[in-house]
């Protein structure tokens, strides 16, 4: 039986990264998309419980909600007639490394799936501002074999995979794949004062990191794969 994949993201239904994830997953099974209407980047594991959630069908295998990424997973598991085998989230426009896992809507979607007994993979693409734009076709080439590798392994309940693609020059070779731990370092804490308001100005790219962790590997041009345990 072909696998059924629930696809979602936090960048919204029209995001190029979501289209790339669908293409990467197609050789491995049937993607079913339930994604937010709009961007919810950085929303973490927020869910909607006191307001209605709009649920609209765009195509036979594509739906949208006005909720968060975690809402999308909850709605899909309750409303879709086809049982889902895996939750795939992304490809996020930007890295989700280290402490980002606690703030990321992309990661929260997969975490919500794990809480309901579904294995999952969160995928993000680190982007260094001011250099080449992200190449989604190349991201698909990198990601499809990785999805096949991880889906082919026995799943450990209470865990999920977090994958981060590096931002490499357009003429560079296929990056090395490294399985590594999540970096425990905090994000930089720095704010600028504008009147009585504070504006965050931490340098994401200069954030602290430990050698051999996901931040170190991805920033060094490697694909980082981390097994994340919830409990």
C-alpha cells in the first residue's frame, strides 16, 4: 500500500518550499496538503480552541485553514477520510536549528503529529541573507533520498526528525549529510531602543554553537539531520 503523507508548513499554502516538499515526497507516496492560508512563521505550538477554524478544499488532495500549523495537523487527523502515515512539514524558508525548534511552527506541526502517534519529518532550508536565493529544484534533489532514508527506518514513538538544508553556492557539489544532535545554545539576546519600544537585533548567523551540532554542520554547508525526542 502506498504511504499517505500529511504535508503542512508555517509559510502558507502558496509557499515555494511547500511545493518543493510535495514534489520531493511524490516518488514515495501520496501527499495530502493541509496548510495555513497565510504565514505563521515563529508561531510555535499555538493551537486554536476558542474560535472557529475555517477549513476549505482547494483540490482533491489540498486543503487550507485559517489556523496555525499545529491546527492544520489536528484538523487533518480529524477531518480527512484517508488515514495519514507520516506528517511532513516545510520546506521552511529559513533554518530551524537549535533553540529555533521551540519557536518554529514548522517543527510544531510535526511535534503535534508525534503526540497523536504519527511519525514525522520537519524540513527547513537555511538562508544566508544577501547571497544567492534558495534553489528549490536543488533542494528537491537533496531531499527526496533523505525522505526515503528516514521513512525506511523503524520509527521510535515520541521522536521525530529535524532536517536542515544548507545554503551553498549554486555551483557547489551535493552537500554531505550529517546526523547530529540539536545545539543547546540560546539565540543572541540583543535589542535596540526606539523610544519606549525595543526592537530585536540579534545576529542569527553569528549565534553561538557547539562543534558537531546541527547549527555548526548546517552553517558549515552540510545537511544536518537530528533525531528529536519529545519523551
